[in-house]
C-alpha cells in the first residue's frame, strides 16, 4: 500500500506544472507534457526547429513581460479558450488561468495551420490534470 | 532562464539562434504595436513601403531578414525613428542576451517609443551593420542589444 501511495504521490508531483518564466505582467507555467515535448523537439537537432523554438520562447517571454502579444500571425485563438504561439512550424499550445497565469500545455512541430483533434484532446487532458491538481491544493 | 534557453544554449547554433530571435521578436512586436496604436494595417504599411502585403507579412513574422535600410523605411513610414543600442551593462547583469523588460514595456499605449531605460544604459553604441548581422556581431563581442524607436 505504501509503495502504491508513493508511486501515486510521485506521479502527481511529476504532473504538477512548473514555472517556465516569471514576467512583470504574467507567470508562464508549463505542464510535464509540455517540458517533455520541448526536450523531444530539441533532441531532433534540426536548425529549423531550433529557430522556431527560440522565436516561440522570445514570444512567450514577451507575453510574460508585457501581458500581451501584438503579432496576429504568431498569436492565435484556437477556440474553447485555447491559444497557440506560432513560430515557423513550432506551436506552443496553452490556456489562461486566473491570477495572470498562462499554462503551456504542450509544444509540437507541425505543418498544418489548424489545431488538430489530437492536440485539442491532449490540451484538454493537460488542462483537466492542472485543474485537478489545483483543487487538491 | 527558460527551459528552451537552457537546452538551446547547449547546442552548436542555439546561443546564436536565441540572440537572433530575441532581437527579431523585440523589433517586430514594436512595429506591430505602432501599427495597432495608429490603427494601421499591414496593407497600409505595404502601400507606404511600396511593397507587397506578403512581403510585409514575411518581415513582421521574422521569416524574412530585415535590413537596417528596411527598418529605417518602416520607421519613416510610421513616423517613428528606430534607434539601436548595444547593452554591455545588461549583458553582465543579466547573464543573458536580447529581450529585456525595458525593451518590451516601452511601447505600451503611448504611441511614442522613447525608451527611458536606454538612457540609463552604459556603454551604448549606435551601429550601422545590417540587421541580420546584429545578433552575430553582438554575440561575438559579448554585447546584447536593443532596438528602440522614438
């Protein structure tokens, strides 16, 4: 029973979002899935992906510092309260939470313009996990 | 430092790419801010620059290199004079490159791009290189950079 409890606590701790960037206007959190997806993309060692990640990172830090992004081509509402930061083929998907928080759900490299059903499901799952963890707090 | 910064700084071109994209986002977000505050569209800017809307889209999304000449033309079209500073002090203090809170908060709602923080910087220097060479040049001499408009 103790082992089971320990595993459960570890899984819950691992799924807790961490601070990605603390800005003057907003705090950016990132889910465990988000962190893993960034690590996986960096591991590809593609220049195109590195450029996209670096630009998306600069955009998300701008969002944290100023509270908004001006470029409509790189900041898009995806529906159902979800947003995408778009830089080349890189997409940072996320949503707003009360308290000037933006949570990054996951990061992908894609060619399609629209949010896929798979990404929407992944985001809903990460959002449910985040909100459940907040309830437990 | 964010996770992306931490990971990319370990790769061969990562540092360079972080510096380049910081500068690109800093400049393009400022241009977007002026357009938005002045109620102007990409098409209006394209007309003023005597170029196509798709060229402006490429420039403002950072997918096309912007030369200093183009930046000056954009400033002229928008009635805002771009200024470039190398920020040696910021580099030492922050231990990172590019985007700074000062560089991004200056543009908020005033429509006037007078970066007060820039006056406090030490060791600033106006440069005349082409924009796509800024980041590389700055990194090679250990300087982060700001582009501001007033």
